[in-house]
C-alpha cells in the first residue's frame, strides 16, 4: 500500500520550541515494521493507532527521543 508519511521529531530544547517535520511517500504493508526499520537505537518503544479511513499514527520513543509518524493512504 502507498502512504504519505509525515515524520515529526519533538524538540525538547529549552530555547527552541520548533519541531522537525519531514514528508515522504512510502510503500509498505506494515507501517510499524517500516518505522522499526528506520529507528536504530538501544531502546525503541512503539505504539500504533489505526483509524477507520486506513491512516495509521505511530508514536515512537527511541533512546528517549519522541517521534510521531502519520501514515495516510494515497
């Protein structure tokens, strides 16, 4: 399945409230597996919320860094 993926990396720096946001088109049948393949760290925690419209939101913590991935079917 083809998705538009939005990857948001939270920034916890005191003087910088901006977030890093990346957009990408990806093809996968397993969004969770795709995210696991992207994240390389010692401790990775992932939770997924699937919606009726086919979109998937994945919250990931990789070595203490919080990221959110939103997969929207194209």
